[in-house]
């Protein structure tokens, strides 16, 4: 372990945390993840008489749909079709994804495999369909994980991971997808954030101004996730 590198990394995190704090004071808005998590908490059920309705009620927002809507990116719509066509297999895919006894990346990749199979069923039913994508990548899968286990996972983008590693001088800079590393960074950053009493106070005030009522937001990694996205030059939807 290089102590100088650790000190540089810590100094960079604290410097950017001050900037993020100032940003929140000037523009007190938080991510739609808080609203989506509340919908998920109230509506998600492993077994449901109407799985399509359950899924859509769980993964929804009146603030932003950017987590699941983009140009040529419609994972929520495709997953709704999977629940409609093969509810048992689709539910099993989520059960395995949420099984914390299994390896994380194996679970994520297994979920993609399930979606590949479900896309095959979908295309067999709707022959001649030109769409050949179920849109379920680490981006949307990380959202599913962060909604179920907000204390362990955060929404992920490869660009955010690269930018955060560059900003914090965390080498090596990744050349391929690595959501597990991003989750670890978010957890480490969260530990630093919670020790900054002024930041904790500012963030809690920002939540209240945004209409979010949460007894202890720092039990989740959402504040850290917003900060990491901010350090990449973007904002979490």
C-alpha cells in the first residue's frame, strides 16, 4: 500500500467534497433515486398476481426517467414485456440477482443470460421483430441492485468509474467495465463523507428541501453515488 498515494487520494476526495457541498447549498436538488427507492420499497414483491404492474409500480419516477430511458435504450419497457410473456422465469432472474449468497459479478452476468433467453422467447412470439436488444446491461442492473440493497450498491456507469478513478488518482484507470470496483469506491467515499459533519448537515437539509423524508440517508450509499457522479462532471439522474 502506497501511503503517499492514499494521502493524495484522500485530499482529492475532500477537495471535491467541498465543491459538491457548495453546489448543494446553491442548488439544493437530489437525485430521483430517492423517489424511485420509495416506490420500490412500497411495491416490489417476489411473488405477485400482476407482475407487470408490480414491476412498473416499483421502477418509476415522476421526476426523471433517465435511468431507463435514453436514445435507443428502453430496458424498462422490455422487462415489462418479459414479465408479461414469461413471469416465472423473469421473477427467477430477479431472485438470483438479489441472492447475496452468490458472487456479485456472476449474479449480474447471470441476469444478462436470463435476459438473452427471454429475448429469444419474445422474438419467437413476435416473428419479424427487428429489435434485437433487451437493453439489460450493468447500467440498469446496477439500478435494480441499488434499489434492493441501497446500503451496498449504487447506480453505475463506466464513464463515471473512469472519471472518478482519474479524479481521485486511483490507479490503474479501468479499460473495461468493472461495476464491482465502482461499488467499492462508493463505499469508501461514503465512509469519508459520514465523518464530515458539515457535509452531512448540508445534505440532510438538501433532502428536506427536495421533499425527501429519510431518517438516516447515510445508511444508504446514495449520497456517495451522487457525489461520485458529480466528480465525473455529470449528475446522477
